[in-house]
C-alpha cells in the first residue's frame, strides 16, 4: 500500500474564548492517499472548514491552537517554522474556497494574482510566469484566456472566478488540493462543470483532493472516501459507496434520509414529507402520505403576461442604453392548497416574479389577480388589505429578522400594523403561531441572535402566517439551511399547507427540494417560463432542452449513479440584457400532456 | 476613463455656481454695513451715496450677482475695502504659504498615521496596539494651540533648536523655510495623524478579515506582500474619503496655527478680513476655500477610480 500524501492524527483545534479553550475539532484522524479524493461532509459548525484551515495553518494566531500531528508526505507540518510553512502553502498544498465572488482581490488583475504564486514558489521571471498563466487559464477552460489575463475579478461570473481560483491553486502543481465548498455558491449547471473540471485535472495532475462539502450529492459524485463530521467529531469514515449503502452511525443515517434525492418521487402524485429518523434507533419512519390539499375552485393567484424590465442607463447624459428583461411575458396560476415551484438559475427572473406578485417591485406590464381581484390597479389603501392575504418568506433568516426587535414583536407587528388584533390579543396569537411552527410560546421576549438558522426561519414563517394569508411566496426559503434543518422546515410547510390550505409559490434553484414539495413546476430561463406542468410530468418527462440540462446537472446522492460521466456543455449562463430595439421573439407553447406545456425553442438549443 | 473624468468635472460646475450664490448671498445677509465703515466716523450722507454708487450697491441684487460673477470669472475678485489692493493679489500672495503648511502637515499626518494604523491593525489586541491607540487619542484630544505653545516653549525657548515664529519664503532660503515650517506643520499634522490612524486601523481590520487576504496567504505569499499588496490597496478607499474631509479641518487648523506661529498665510488673511469687515477679501477667501474643497473632492473621486477598478466599469 502506498504511503498517504496527507496523514492527520488526533487533530484537535481549539479557540480561546472568555479564558477557556473550546475545541472545535476533536481528535480526528484520517489519511488521504495519493491521487484519491476524500470528502469531509458535515453541517454548519461541524468543524470541517476548521480542519482544512488547520492543515493549512491559516487559523488566526493568538486565539487558536492546533494539536496532534499533520504530516504531508511524512513531513510534520505543525512543527515547521512559519517561513517553511509558506513554501508549503500554495506550492505543495493549494486551497480553493467557497466564495468565488470574494476570494479574489478586487484591485488586482486575475492574471497577476496567479503570476504572483508562480513568482513566489517557482522563481520564474515575470514573462515566463505570464506565459504559464495563460496556459493555466486555458487549462481551466476560460474562453479567450489571453484577453482575460488583464481583467479584474468583477468582470467575471462566479463560475469563471472559481476557475481562476482553480488555476491559481494548480499553478505550482500541488500534491494536495483542499477544496472548501468550492461549488456551494454556484448554480447547479455551473457546479457540475466545476466538479467535472476538478476531476479531470486531478486525473491529469495525479494530485490528491480533500473536498469539503455539506452536499451529499456532491460527495457521491466526486469522493473515493468519505468522512462524516458532527460538531467537531469524526463520526464515521469509509469508502464512499459503503457510507451511502450501509451507514453505521445514526447521524449519517439521518443525514442521508434528509437529503432530497432527485428521482425519489417517481410514481408519487403528491408532495411528500421527509422521513424522520429516530435519533436513538437511527430508523427512518415512513412519512405519512400526502393529502389532497388542492381545491378546484377558481385559482387564488392568476398571473397573466407579467413583464418586468429594468432600465440600464449609460453615458454622460445617462441615456437609456438597454434593458434587463428580468421577467418576460409569463403567465401561470396557483390554486388554493397548491404549491407551484418556480425553478431556474441565477438571473432567470424567478425572484423578480415573486417580488412583483407581492408588489415589492412594480411590474412593467401584465396583470395579477388574487382571488379574482386585480391587485396591480388598486390604490394604496385597498392594496394594504390585499397584502394581508399574501405574505413572503425570504432566503436569509439571519438578515430578515430585525436584530433589535424581540421575536414576539416581529411576529406581532403585522397584526398591529394592519389592526387585525389588539396588542393584547396579538400577544396571545403570537403564542399560538409559535406553537404551530414547532416553537415554544415562551420565547416571545428573546432576540433573533439567540436562535439558530432553522429556528429563525420558523419564526419568519410564523410572522408570514400572522395575518392568515392565503398565498405565501417563499423565495429560496430553505436554501440557506443545513440539510436536516431544511427537511424539517419543508415538513413544516407541508403540515401548514395541509392544515391551512395555503398556496405556496415556492421559488428555488434546488431541483431535488422542488421535486419533494411541489404539485406543479414552472421552469424559468432568461425571464421566460420555458416549461410548466405537473411535477410528475415535468420531472418524469422533461421536454425543453434547458429543463433537461438542469435536471442532468443535479448531483445524485448515490455513488452508483455518477451523472456527469457524460460531457457537459461548457456554457456560461446567458444574460437577459437586451438592446432597446430588441424584438421579443414569439415562442408559442405546445401541449405535451394533460397539464404540461412547453415553449417551442429556437435554433440555439439544437 | 476619460468619460468618467469628464462627467465628474461637469458635475462640479453646478456645485461651483451654488457656492458662488451662497458666498454672494452671505455677504448681503451679514450684519454691519461696510459702506458705513468706509465712510469713516462722520458718516457723511454724500460720501455714503457716492460709495454706494461706486460699488453698484443700488442695483437689484440679481444684477449685482451677475456683475460680480462676471468679474469672478475674469479673475477679478474685487478690491480690498481696507487696503485697496486687488483681492486676487492678496490671495495669490498668501495662498502658497498656507498650501505649503497644509501639504507639509498632511505629509506628516500620513507618514505617522497610516503606518501606525497598519501596525496597530496587524497587532490588534497587543500592547503595541494599545500604545498606538493611546498616543492617537492624545493626539486627537490635545488642542493645537496648546501643543503649539508647548513646542515653542520647549524647542525654541529651552533648546533653541528652531525659530519660534516668522516665515521665510522657500525661494529665498529653503533650509530656513523648512526650519520655520517644521513646528507648525507638526502641530497641525499630529492632530490629523490620530484620525488617520484610527480610520486606517479599522479599514485594515476589515480588509484583513476578507476572503481574498486569506487567499493571498493560502498562496504562500509572505506577510509583507499580503499586507502591502493585497490589503492596503483595498483599505485605501475610506482613507481617501477621510483625507478630503481632513482638508477642511486642515484649513481651520491653519487659521489658528498661523496665528500662534505668526505665519503670514491664508489664516491670518481671513482673521484680519473678518475683524475689519473687509467683505471683498472674506468673499474671495471663502470662494477660494470652497473651490479648493470641491477640487479636492474631484481628486478623491478620480483616486477612487485608480484604487478601485470596479468603478472604471460602473460608469
């Protein structure tokens, strides 16, 4: 057996806080063999990123402490003087990070930022380094690499920036690449491209990869071995296939059962709750079958020909130079008790659609009717009444609660603002609402920072429910949550739907979650709905090439089914910025099934 | 790039016009009639009428304004009511002195403030950090005039190292000029150094936490490169903003400092003019200061573009 490239023994990382050392990584040991990929998987606070930073010795000095042994090809890293450690960083071990948008220096050109690494470790002249960088940029498949060399990072999309980060990491041909959630911030089709790129480059270079992620789908896709971490402890490690097929630890089992698996809903007509794993036995209880919640009366929401353009102004006189066609002539409806999912990637207009419906942004044209009532042409005061009937839940539960307001006050505020309840009665209502979202009524007087992300999202849901709405627009409402919390919040939303006959407009980029929760699905691309139909039909029989591409890019949490063996298209997401004289092409819909429409597509998809 | 410069310059024009109106209006609203001052003790009505006619004070105010503006644009800031010299001449004579003092003080403030801010950010929470903060806070809280007087006592009277007051033009004797300027510039600069240090520190602390600094470290760069190349440039934006604001502080400080060290600069000109209600001079000085301020902001706007490549595209 070949000796491991990286050998971590009893690694313990602690932080100094209020006079005591609190370990965030507790005595974990693992090896990374040459040319293999090891994934560390865990939820927030599991210590997975801390492990990576400990290996790189990038934790802030002073209030952090790393103990144990970390050996790179036999050499102990923790004993190296800082100067020698610098020649390891970027040279023998390279690292890429989660946030491509902020991980590159905004005031230096991308070319220079890679050149720097080469000059630092390889003693190259500037000219040699520049030539090498252009080769590297081409290797990470950046189109017209030479022209891109002198661009600043803000000119590049997230996916392109992550490619630059990878080029930078590969510059000195490291033995080990540490990738810390490298695809989490990216769209699913871009994620698939980056994963494929990392895998290809790994084969070509023969390097080992330590891949840190929270996404079981990504793990199944890329890792040879898997390490599962929970609150600083290593709870299970082994061959990836074994971990998925035969998980030993309770936590691994509950993690796997909470992972939405694309395709798991085949043959099921209605949305389905996630199975709840018993924390003691580790046995997943079968979720109760979904009830029929949809009422067939007149739809609660009818959107017709909704269009929203944003103007782009340029030049000395700020003349109109173009328009962002954020939402382009879309129509759909939602019945009471029904969930319509709006899916698509960044910039496809799904959030603008949601915001237009609750009139947080004024649509350019089109009509929106709530229970038959036109809400776009009503005055301010009567619209206030309409607002009670539809509410919104946002993506980031940390940012959408006022940190200076007690959570009870936050929930009561809509009722008091609309004078639907007296302050005294509102307080009682808050208690009931908190209970209905699975929290205790006693937390009324506490502040948002005392709660976890999942609890805060429950609080936001309670606030949205406080006016007894009929429609809730949930804009990426579970995207920022950990897998197990995500499953709980979705179960809660399904419970509430069953009980209150709520209609949801569920805006999401996560196909697997959408498959679980929705009755019908609308796929958006460049501002247009390209395909709409029942969930079973759209997922089971996708027609539009974009829908197909979107579905094929989703990593499946099953190591037996590695999707991206097939070559992916190396496309950037297109932008809906159009010239002023842009003629919107007329693309008729055709009926594919009883409840399934698809837009006819142009030659660009051929 | 040229387009941005052009646009910024265009934006300056209405600002200048507004400033000119305020300056002109201010003089009209001020209590005290300069004609009465000029007419002397006996206030002979004929003299007053003659003077009012001479200075067009009987015309409607908009007409006066337009006439005044026309003069300004031609570079004629009027005649000092007190000395009967052209105001422009007075300003041209005094301004370079103050500019030298201000520039000198600014250099001192930067040389002390920015490195101190960087060091205290890097050494956050250590004894060095505390020491720098204490010194900066004292620099902020000690009034200029007190520090000036103490320095004169110590350096000039006790040690007899530098002259206590006076001014020599750099064209006459550059070393004597520097000797006379050193103390006032130091007094003026140290107060600002404290402000600069605090802001550099907080800007650097923010940048040092950023993801791209972590990337730079993960690349294996040495700490000096990380700080100077990756962190400092990005921390400069708030420092540039601050520097333009400090320019105003600098002028206000110069008034006092010039009095203490008896330097014949702008500050002294303002004080003298205000006390004698020499409106033409006050007007000229205020206008000059305002224009200086606006130009400083223009320079800052352009510097932002140099420092922050995103702004080059944003326009």
